[in-house]
């Protein structure tokens, strides 16, 4: 009987130890799960903070670049106005052209104006090197990638390969058609086109120059305006994401 009681007591003690051990294991597991949950929450918070930081940098870059593109639209509009004016002068009957000063003004405008492509893609390159998947919004991520990997580089190609060649050709033709007087105005050189007569208005070379300028200027204007609109739309979407 005594042996039986001792055995029963030992079994009861083993059962208590087992329950205690199981309780300890459960507490450890719960602690691990809580720690993992906190760690995951911290990682998610860090990832979101980094995402917001990169979006803010891209938004700031767009805020600086959009006015540059819009300013080029104004410059190209001035250039186009002078092209239209000279086209009208070409089509006037002999002896009905406007004043020398007006023609000289518009010739100077088309000879002076140029265009270049400049924008800040540093924040995008930083994002790309760290991983585009850092942007959680799929639609926003795709639009950022399209703008900086396709739309803006296409402007670079157009300006550098098409527009720049036309500008060099423009200078060559203007030097061929006109004598140009160069004067120093402080640290700036001013070019003045000398007009001796209006024969250039009937010169096919000048007609071709004006026609090519109209085509290239308006194509550039459309491209830069379209890109500026995409930049504005993307900046608005980024701002909405930052507000969430």
C-alpha cells in the first residue's frame, strides 16, 4: 500500500512538473511571438519611413523641375511667334514688308534661342539602387519608373540628337545669310544681325530654315508640355500618398 501511495504521489509531482514545463514553453513561445510582432512592426515602420522619405525627395525634385519645363514652353512660344512673323513677311508682296527693326528683332530672337534638357533624377536613381519595391503603391511605382526611365530620357534624346543638330544648322545658315556684329555688354556678348536688304526673304535657304524651325520648335513644344503634364500628375499622386 505504501509503495502504491509513493508511486501515486510521484506521478502527481511529475504531472505538476509537466504542466509547469508546458506553461513555461507556452510563455516562451508567446514572448517570441510578441518580440517577432514588435520587430516586424518596427521593420514595417522603418520601411514606410524610408518610402515616404524617397517619395518626398522625388516630389521636391519634381517641384523644381516642373517650372523649368514650363519656362521652356514660354521660350519656345516666343521662338514660334518670331517664326510666324517671319513667315508672314516671306509671303507678303514685294515692297510691303515691315520695318527693318521689327524683322531684325525677330531674326535675333530665332538666332538667340536654344533649348537644353535638365532635370534632377538623383532621388529616382537612389530609389532604383535600393529597390523599386520600396514603393508599396504599385501604380505609383510604375508611374515613377515610366517617367524617369522612358519619358524624361526620350526628351534627352530629342533635344540632344534632333534639336541640337537643328540649332547648329540654324547658326550655320544665319551666318551664311547675314553679317553679324558682335559687341561686349559687360561680360555678355551680344550678336546683332545686319540687314542690308530684304533679298533673304525670297531665298529658298531661308524659307527652308524657317519651315524646319517651325516643325522642330512645335514638336519640341508638344513633347516638353506632355512631359510637364506627366510630371505635374505624378507629383500630385505622390503628394496624395504622402498624406495617407
